[in-house]
C-alpha cells in the first residue's frame, strides 16, 4: 500500500513539473534587473511608450502562464507592442543565492515601489522617465487556471501613454 501511494505521489509530482516546463522560460536570470529597467526606460522614452515590467521569475508558474497568455492573444500582443516596452524582470530574493543577491533584490523592489507585497507575477508600469505609475496585482486578472482576456486588456488599455495623458 505504501509503495502504491509513493508511486502515485511521484507520478503526480512529475506531471505537475512537466506541465510547468511546457511553458517557455521568459526570465533571463543573467541580466542585472536594474540595468534592464534603465535600458527599457531609455527605449520607451525614445519610442514614446511606457515600460511594463512583469516582475517574477522562471520559478513562478503563474508568471510563465501570463507570458504565454499574452504572447498567444493577438489583441493583447498588439496593445502591448504599440504602447509598452515590455520586460520580464527576474526577481530572486533567496538567501541561498548570497548576500549580494539579496541586496540587489531589495534594491530592485525599492526601485519599483515595493511591488512584492502583491505576489507574483506583479506588473509595474513605469512612465517615460522611469517613475512607477501603477502596480498591478495579477490576481485581479486571473480566471481559473489562467487569465481573463477582458480584464487583462482593460488593464493594459488603462495604462497606455495616451490613456494617462487623458486623450
């Protein structure tokens, strides 16, 4: 009986891991997040866009689900491409990564207005000067095991440069 339960548990764990690995890993763990943000701000300023930071990591299944969702939805992709420099900002506060990594993670959260309080993924809209305009708790965009297209589209449309300018 114990062997049967152990086998069932192993199969279930393996299936869960396989489901997560089917999604594309979108966070570049080698990039310095603060540098990535500054490069995105410079690009956004030159293109008349805002920066959309999707903060999380490859360790977060909901982060990968969201990235997959917006990539496959052509309406969302179009709104994002027209209005934002969209970046995946890797967040790794784990102490086993070392004190330097923990310090960098804290500096990143401070730079973005401390969005970790909402869980992950969390979205931070930066204006053309790199100032945080809005922090979005992603749980309000969820539906079942994914995301709601209408709510997500409304979120992005509400924070475009044109919408924020009142036009």
